[in-house]
C-alpha cells in the first residue's frame, strides 16, 4: 500500500476522503460492468455452441464465438479496473 499523499502531497484529509468515496463508486461501477460482460460472454458461448434457438447457423455461431471473446476482454478490463479502485479506497 502506498503512502496516502504520494500523488497529491497537499491534498489533505478531506481530499483523501473524497478520493476514497470516488474510488468506491468506481469500484462498484466496474464490478457491475464486469459482471454484465461475464453474463454476455456466457450467453455468447451458448450461441457459439448452437444452443440458442433461432441462432444456430454457422454465421450465428461464429458471431457468438467472437462476441464471447470480446466480452472476455471487457470482463478482464473491468475486473482489473475494479481491483485498482478497490486498492485506492
């Protein structure tokens, strides 16, 4: 854990509290976005497997696979950002 005033040495206790609140809000937002990306990834995986009625053509399955990969990247990005914000609280 770093010293509280490394980036802004003249910030003071009020500024630190404000930053903690901001980081907490960002943590919640990133966590929610990560969970949303995870749910989308799982839905796209099912589509890629051909398990979604009406979306089982080869192009639909390929689209699902690409969507799942993209969602996995989004999920990883949001999870990493959430961890960084949590450490800043």
